[in-house]
């Protein structure tokens, strides 16, 4: 059977009893990073939460998952196979989805065990309401693409029914990303938190400018999670071509408006309107 297991996002004590029970029975480990998985098991053994045992470890990540699944047989999963991502829930900005789809396609029994997830914890810390959130993993690396993505979410979520956006950011791009957010929506509310559940957990809250000011002189190293509540945008009323056609306007003015809404030139619209009047 296949098990997809959550791992603590920082604090070892967040491991669940359910996860420990499956780890004790596991024979084979598929790991996003075998070194990190082995280190976690070693710490659990040191804490007497897990007994030493011979286990087989295989790397399984976004760069090799397709090749691995093409070469593996269905019989591989007749043993207790565990997949572990580096931290948090598998399939949430982590490998795992390919395994789920492979298991479904090959009638392999699988279970995904519940555990801690950074986006959920960050959203709870933010206090931005209880109507849910949208998760978008990491923001794009390139500035223009990042700004366009932020503009997209501002249009999609900057309304009365909009919910907050939760995303990750690297410490190397944090300052630039917040600068882009300031450019796109300076009035949004922002909750930024790093190193959740760890010793050096730190968070900042306010509008973007306030958060940037609070961060001055701070150590920005660590994994960051951002929760953004976009400012409410005034909805602009729009008119359709059919509505404009019904207006009692001169043909010259009407044709200019219609050309803005369609792929038809002002001249062609004018000729159409004149023809209709005749």
C-alpha cells in the first residue's frame, strides 16, 4: 500500500501519532530529499518515538518522478511504501500529485495522512477572516511576471466577496516582491511570517509600507509565507456594443465608441450606421 505522509514544517513535536504508526510499519521510502527524510527518522529514533529498522530509500521529486513511475511496476506497491516531502503536506507546493494519479490509474490502494500545512497556519495567524483563502505557491521569479500575477489576483480578489491570497516567498526575493506588491496595491493588508513553528519564528502585520518599515534591519533569512488581503477595488461599469447601438448618438461618435469595443474600424462602423439609417 502507498501512504503519503505529512512531516513537521519545523517543530518535531508536531508529528502525529497516525504518522508515527505508519512510519513504524514502512518498508520503502520515497523522498523529496532522502537526506532530509533520513535526518527526520534519526531524530524520531533519538526521541524514542520510532524504533531503528532497515529501510530502503529512493529519491522521488519533480525532476525524476516521471522516469521513476515509468520504470516501476505495480507490484512495487505490494509492500508498505511511504512518500515524504521535506516539510508539510505532500501535494501542496510539493511532489505527490504524480503518485496519487499513478495509484488511481493502476488501482493501487493509497492513503494521504492529515498533517500540518504552512498556508493554513499562516492564514490562521493573519486573522483575515474565516471565509477561506486562495493559495498560489511561490510568486514568479521575474519582476514583470510577478507584478502581472499580483495584478491578476488584485482584479480577482479585490472585491467585497474576495478572500485573501496565501503564497510563499524566498528570503532572496522577499524585499523585491514586497516592493512589487507596494507598486500594485499599496493599500492592501499584509501578514508576513517566517520560520513557522521554529525557534526564530517572526511575523509582521500592516499595510505593505508599514511591513517594509518594520522589516528594516531585521534578519530576513528563512522560509516566508505571505497572506495578502487586497484592497477593495471600485467596480467600473461597462457597456456592450448592443447597448451603445441603442443610444441616440450621432453616427460619428457612436462609431468611435463601437470601434473601441470591437475589432471593427471606426470607418467601417460609420459606414454601417449610415447604411442602416438609409
